């Protein structure tokens, strides 16, 4: 499969919602963010342009298929080919998924993405592949599979409430449908926000010395 890069930076500030063959796509064109519901119910494809940030609360399994993102100081890229489970519980700052590659994807990046899709058993429609040509970052979002320890912790009421969010019930139907994540929130049991809607929320912020400290930790200094 060969993908040719064709990019456009023209965007209008509006949301678009559509369904093709039962597969939902919601796009916030003003923020250059779109979310596709894949055939497997608990899998969503998040497409981003750089620079961009998505905030969330809940439990997410994140796989970067193209580009690279920063989550809590950890850089994830398509070349790692790993699924990462990230926790953002109630009472803590919202975790962020932030794009961190200023360079547009190369032909090799697309080849790596196609290879990962094959390893994950995923096949994208031509419509989604066409849209990917205009994006810098492609991320697979899934509901994580709990391990034995988490399975036990889920039986404890104090732990279960850490990932139960009232925001999902309080939002009106119209308000939720204006978000590109409104279907993903129900399925993944997470709360998502874009920078335009997260201004009043408590978010994780990296300090000025974050990169220097993490580099020292990694190098064992």
C-alpha cells in the first residue's frame, strides 16, 4: 500500500459529524482533531495536526501509529510499537497527549504505520487513509485490558470510584455531540477535553526544569 503526502493548513472553526457504513467520525476542524470509531467497538483512531493537545481523565491504552506524542514526560512514537496504558484518575490533574514532532511525516513514517496496522490486525478505509495524508499524528485509543492486580483493585469501592466521572452524566446531549470524542467517552469511559474547552480545568503542567531532571534520571546522574 502506498500513501502520497498531500497537506493542507486551511481549517474552519466548526465541528462535523458523519457516519459511513455505521462507522462514526467526529471532527473539530478548528482544532485539527478528528476521531474515528473503528469496526471493533472499543477502538478509536485519533488524528491530530501539530501542535495540538488532548486532555483526558480515565484509563486509556495508547498506541502511536504515526508521529510522536508526549505523555507525562514520556515520548511515545510509532517506532516503539508498544501499547501504553495511561491512568488519569479522579482528583488528579488531567493528563495530556501532546504532539511533539514539528516535522511532517515522511514516506517511511507511513510505511511504519501500515506495518503496525497489520500487526494489530487493523484495516483502515480509503476515506480514513485519505485523511491521514493531512495529519501529523495518528493514535489508536483502546480500553485497557486489566491485569490481575487491577482486577482485584476493581473489587474495592475506593478504587472503583477513582474512574467514575460525573461529567459524562452532567453534559447535555447537544453539548456532548459538539465534541469529537462524544462516542469515545461512552465506550472508553473517559472524559476528553480540547484546549478550547479545558481552560477552566486542572491540567498537568510540566515545570521549567522537567526535561533537565528527567534526562538526569534516565542517565542515572
